């Protein structure tokens, strides 16, 4: 019998056998070649950090649920997969047996889906790049952040989302892109993909926000510290225009770390923007909104691809985002090089999935190879 990777309880992955269902007329069966999970949103559910707090679309708000039966386990793990069509229903028109396809699919040996649920894999696109389409759609967050030509941009968290963000910030016209992550291997890939500077937020005194402010103008060209100028207007203290522009124009938070969000806020210039694409599944301990956020008139922007319509609708919709991101992956304008690591055989999927939670330094975006 075929098997799939599921979470049976918090932080407990397991390979489980399943039965193949008969095909309906418009369904296809796919034999999986390569699959990959999301290391952010998916792990929040895997850790049960959001248990009992479902979003209610009718209210447009989270409505806490009763504890009984709200943990969501077991559930399938995985986000995107590539495979080959091995069987088709009698009314299928988009595919024939042998076609390679990709889509939002879980980590399992076969998939039985409606033919509209997947797309043909472009010949020019590798399987490794195809499973990176989901983070490539981060271009929506960069549009929401409104990066302008010549802006200084910091990207907090250099997982798959952040590494795409580094490239997209450069495409958007950023003059300087700073990548922030405690893991050396991720910082190395960020530099290969276009980051001007990478920063370990745990180095020195662990004050990444202040370190970025230093990088963006605290010191003069000769290395000496700029003199601080201030004045009082009508009893209100005002820092000089030169002084208050220290910091990046836009900070992108893609790590899911509350501490990183605090330092993203701390790193932004007066009147700057912080765009959050992360999903935070826990209380925001360590986020001090009475400090830089209160004083520096900052803008916080929440960005999420599944929350429709998009801010730029109707000109921009989900299909247009996907089409552009896919086209850039195919053309090479966006690169997945170095992002899918490690790639392990399906037999090792349990331990590999456990590792992305317990040992994040060992991976950027996990790949599961079948066959």
C-alpha cells in the first residue's frame, strides 16, 4: 500500500499507509517525484501553537473554540509536489498518462485529484524550482511593502521566503539589501542570490535593529560618529532630519520570530514600513510597541496571499501573481539555487521533518525525493 507523511500529534510525524480511491471521471492519479513542506505556517500547526483559535470568515475574526476536538490532528504534511500522471478518468482533457505536473500537494507517494488542481510542469522548469513557486509568490508581499527605487531594504529570516524576498527586493529597485538570519548557511545563500550585506542577529550584543541603523548612516564616511542635533519646537523635542533617517526604508519580516519582528521595527527609519508575511502562532512576548514603533511613526503592513481580494485588485489577482512568479522562475529571473536543502529519500521523511522543527540550522527548505 502507498504511504503518506502525516502529523498524528503535536511534533509527531509518521508515515502512514492509505488506500487508493477509485478515479471519478475528471480525476487524475499522480505518482510523486519530489515534495516539500512549508517551514513557517505549516510548522505552527505541527507544533499546535494555534490550537483552539480558528479564524471565522463570517466574523472576520478569530473565534476561540472549545478545547474538545479542535487540535486538528491527524493532518497531512507538505505544501507542494511534482509528479507524473499514471492514470486518468474518462472525461479528463488536460492531461495524458506520462505528463509531468505540479501543484499544492502533500507529502505522499500518490495523489488522486481533480485535473484542475494541478498544472503542467514547464519543460524548462526543474522539479526543485517548481516546489519553490509558493515562496516565489512572496512578490505579493514586496508589492504590499511598496519598495521604491533606491530604497534600503532589510529581510529578516532567510528561509525560502526570505531568500526569494532578497531577490525580489533587488528586482524592485532596492539600492541596498540586508539579509538577517542566525544561520550561516542561509546567509551564504542570500549573498549568492544578491544580498549586499548579511547579518547574524545573535552576534555582538544581539541588537540587530541598532546594527542596521549603524549600517545606514550613523557613521560618516571617515568612520567618525555623526554629531546628534536636536531642537525644541513649541515644547516638543525634535531630532534633526539627518539623524532620524537612520534605518532602512522597508523591513520585511519572514522568519515568524517575534524577536525578529521587534528588531525589524527597530531597524526601520522614521516613517518607514515593516511588512510582515510571517504567521505568528503564539503570543508576542518581547514585542515592545512603546518604543520605536510609537515614536518613529512606522507603518506595519500584514501580507497574506490567501487573503483575497489582494490590495491591488482587480488589476492584480492570485492568478496574475502565480503567472508572473512562475514565469520568472522559468526564465531564471528568480532563482531557486541553494534553497531546496537538504533533499532526502521518502524513507527518511519522518526524521527529516522532525529535524526542520528541532534543528532548523540543518535546512533551508526540505525536499523529499520519491522512487
